[in-house]
């Protein structure tokens, strides 16, 4: 009888541990932003992204080419959050000069 109780207790402890891992490890649901626009200005060497609908987080993603070496890198602006009903969306901005490269494209990363 003692062995059956020990096995039962181990099973309960294992299932509680698994449930805790599932609850703690779960990420919160994230709402989607939409109507996003990204652009870059070659003269200023800057890229910017805005999302005009929905709510959630986004940032600008840019391709940046080296002026002296034959390579390209991907650079990202900071994460920004848009609230529901916000009339002026926040801008995520990245400067290619900071990375010593020239921005050649921009997109929105959600």
C-alpha cells in the first residue's frame, strides 16, 4: 500500500509541475496591428515604420549596405506600441549612419 501511495504522489507532483511550466511558459496573446507603412530616405539615411490600425507592437526592419565592403546587414528600430484608437501612431526609426551603412529598403516587422 505504501508503494502505491508513493507512486500516486509522484504522479500528482509531476502533473502539477508540468501544468506550472505550461502556464508560466505561455506567452500572452498579442493583438495585431495593420495598415502599416515603412519608408526610407536615402538623403537622411533613415528608415521609419508606422501602423495606422489595430493595436500591438511593431518596429522598422531595414536592409543596410556597406559603402566600402561588399556586405549587407539587417538593422531594426526600437519596438513601439500602438494603442487602440490612437490617432497618431508612434514611429519606429533607425539611422543607417549609426551602423556605418546605407539603408536600401525598409519594411515593418510585427
